[in-house]
């Protein structure tokens, strides 16, 4: 029986992914513990601390090891940690060589190093998802480079933009997340082997040699010093996931609002029955967006938990460490689920260009009032131009007449704006895109991407 949606047979693939759950499942976790114990034996044999034959026997036993999970659960409940109970089982499986299992190690050494191995795999999956999102968003930015759209601030029409520009802004976030992930790796993917109080005293003069050899066996970085109670690296990892899912939630918020009937500018991919209501047959709800937003909220809470858990006491904590066991696996699974939903939603997003154009005209040209004001300022001065265009906008809104018509009826504005032809040109949204297209092209040229052509892609 599952008590959380991410492990549920019903909700699991909605809120997470099978691949990421596999990284953190019990079988994988115990497998990582055993992997570290075997690597430790080989490292100690290399240094000459335990017999080479013992390391070979431990490695052989580890490769064929199957944990008794019922026994492990019972004994973990008593001990409070799984390593001592697991070491008993592995030692039994290794026969005479079992006396050398876990030599000079402490529980946290094994658990932290196993966690880093999990995180290496989890980051690889996350990196692949970010890469896919970047490719999808780059394609969208190129396909809709010139698709006009109302830019909105404070939920009101502001200035004309293009949908490609919006997608390029989204893309920029994931470029930064990819950079952050790459910068994080050398700080995070570091082994942990330091002994009971972090001093490696149990191994005498050979402690640092064993530490180096263990990290080499596992392909991990070598710590500058013990990090048993210095947990900023782990908090940073979950913080990255909070930023990543926050960006996904920003996109999901935009898309869900744009899907509202009053906007109707985009829609999530159509799959029969997806987003349906049990009572209202007409509904097409933004299901992927809703899951993304929910997951992002949970990951942000876990990030706060990790920042709190970074406050450890002395040389071994009393509670913060266990808080990590809750926050880290859940955050990675939720982030993977959010990414998967975003990829599905964006790859099949329906874009209604005609509706975007109709919405752009809803205010009768008021969306380009700034263009008119800036042009009139050259003849009238900025403040005078602002006041006259403000009055014209008020008249247009109250009379439901287009802005160009109001301006054309004012002699001083006709003179300042080059007559009716100049007014109509200024009131055309496509004439006031500023550096929009250049910005899109700049994003598409980044990281070796090529500026896409202006073909339309999937549009209604």
C-alpha cells in the first residue's frame, strides 16, 4: 500500500517517473550500500590494510548478494540505521572474508557515499530532461518567432510581443538551469569516508589513502575535508530542483491562463478523455499544468526543509540528517514528474494564432499607445505627448472606437504623427516589436543552436 502519490500505482506516473523512482527505490538503495562496501574492501586491499583475497571474496559476495528485506527492516527499526543490519547480512554472505566488511567505516560514510551515487544517476536523468525541454522550447521559439501575441503585465495588455519571444524567455531559464547543474556536479559528486567523528582515526596513518582509493573505485571526487555535518552541497541540489520546478510552474501558469476560454490562445495536447470532467462534457482542463504547479510547490517546501537541515550539531547530527532522507528522494521524483509533464505538454501544445491576433485587437489599438506617445514626444515633448495620448486612450475605451480613429480626429496629433497614414502605421502592433525578433534570434544562436526558420509549426 502506498501512502504518497509518487509511489502510488494510481498516481505514480502522474507525479513522478518510473526511471527516477527506480534510482531511489529500496532495491537500488541497498544495492548502492553494498556497492560502497565492496568498493571500500577493494580500496583497503589496494592500500594493504586487508588481504586482497578478502576484498575479492567480499566483491564476489556483493555481486551475488540478495538482501533479506524483512530482516533488514526489523533490525533497522531497532538500530535506527540500516547499515549495521546490512553489514551483518553481507558479512555472512562473504564467509571468512566477512570479518573485513565495513573495516574502519562508520554508518554515515556508507549512507552518504551511496546517496552521492544515487544523485549522480538522478542528475543524469534530470540533465536529459532539461536537454529535451531546451530543444522543444528552441523549436517553439523558432516556429513562432513572428507569431503576434499580446504581452501582458499585471494581467492587462501591455505591448505586442510574439509567442516565439515568450518561448525564448522560457528557454533562457533552462539554459541557466543546465549551467547550474554542470557547476553543481563537482561540488556534489564527492565521496564520504571519514570515520566515526570525521578524523579517520580508525585507520591510523592510512586513512586518507583509503579515502582516495575508495573515491577512485567509485569514480567520485575526493573531499577536501569531512562533510558529515557540512551539508550545503545537498541543500544546493534540492535548491536547484526548486528553481527548475519553479520555472516549469511559471510556464504552466502561463499556459493554463492562456487556455482559459476568455483567452483561448493555446491548449494542452488533445488525448481523448484527458482533462475531462465527470459531469461537464465540454471541459478540457490543463491537467499537465496542474500537476507541474503542484509538484513545484512541494519541491519548494522540501528546499526549505533542506536549508533547515543544513544546521547540524557538532560532529554528528540529531535529526537533520534524517530530514534529508525525506526531502531528497521525493524532490527528485517530483521534479522528474514535473519535467515529464512539461515535455508532454510543450511538445504537443496547440497554438491558435488567429485567436492570438483577435485578442491583440481587443483593446482597439491601446496596446500600442506607448508607440504613439514616443512618436508624438518628438514634436510635443514627452509629458505633453503622454497626457494627450492618455486622454485619447480614455476616449477610445469609453467610446469603443479604435485608438487610431480618435487620434486621427485631433489636428495636433495628426500633425505630430504624420497624418492618418502615420497614425495607422504606429497603431499596427507588428510595427512596435522593438528588439523582439533579434532577442529570439540571439537565444536560438546560443549554445550552438541555429536560428530556426519562420515556418509555422503546429498551429490552429
